[in-house]
C-alpha cells in the first residue's frame, strides 16, 4: 500500500526548516566587475562536521509523475547543495526527524532559476529532474567517515500531481 504525497511550489519561506533556496530575487547585494555583474552574496549556509567542501557534477536521468518515494536519505556530517545547470525543474522530497526516523514527508517542485542547499542531517529523497535529464553542480562534504543514512518506508509515498 502507498500513501499519496502532494507536491507544492518551492519557496524560501516554506523550505527554511530543511535548507536554503538559492535564487536571484530582488536587487543584487552589490555590483562588481565595473558594474556589469550583480552579486547575490552568501545565499546558502554550508555546514560540515569535518572534511572539506567539494564540487561534483551529477548527470541525472529524467523522472516523471507519479513518482514513487520508497526511501529517503540524510547526510549527518554535512550540508548538500544542488545547483541545476540546464534549468530543468526538480522534485525535492524532505522530511522532519523524530528520534532517527523521517516524519512529516513533504514534496516541492523547483522553478527555473532555483537551487537548494539541504541542511546537515535533513532527510531527503533522491535527485529527481522532472520531464528531462538534469545536470547539476553539487556542493557537499568530502572526507572520511560515514556520511549517508538511508530509511526505507514500509508503505511508500506516491507524488502524483503538482498543485
């Protein structure tokens, strides 16, 4: 048996408990490069236990709705940012933690120009570009030690529609 999960548009306010929405909004913090480039400064809080920040490239296959969410994962030693390089919207599934178990599962869809940074230890689904393959720059912790925990749901969730 599965459980339906409604997906909502991504916004900084509703996503704040799980991470940062990285996007260009309003006027830049300052102009640089002889006034030809706007800098939107410090849009995400990178947080690592130890190790260092690394930038990787991910090439993810397209997913479609309905989408089965049977597993979530988290990274207890560092935050993880996903920055789409080709403008494809992506599904973001997150959950609160209750004594080591994911609860209150939620689903969001990004808009063009939005990236996300998941806070350290936040339960989240796998990378899911919707409708087309997606290429992503990923900024996360590089270092020794176990930085991946998975939780498999007994009754998976199904994300059906965007609303």
